């Protein structure tokens, strides 16, 4: 039984630690910084967009939903869509 418990516990830990917990934020855009590839919402929160996210079509005042996860204290956005 002990031989089974440790590998099982290790497998569960590995599976759960690799899951990224994505969150969403919705609000109007306050600013877009193409150089730093960031978007700030009216709430003051700053999101660092992945290079695959096209910021050129985003407009100040536009309401968006941002899908992100926090990595090393930074909000890293994987998607930004009009809402």
C-alpha cells in the first residue's frame, strides 16, 4: 500500500500544479501602450498582453474582457476581446 501512495500523491501534485488558473476582467480601456504591450483598464489594473494579442484594434473607452493569469505578480493577458 505504501508503495502505491507516494507515486499516486506525486502524480496528483504534478497534474494539479501544471493547471493554470485563468481569470477574467471586464471594463473600459483607459490606455493602450503598444511599446510595452500593455493595456490599462479604467479600474487602474494593468495587463501585459501576450505577443500574439493584437493591440492595434483596441480603442480607449472600448469595453473589453481580458483573460489573464497572475505570474510573478504580473497580470499576463492571453486574450482581449470586445464585450
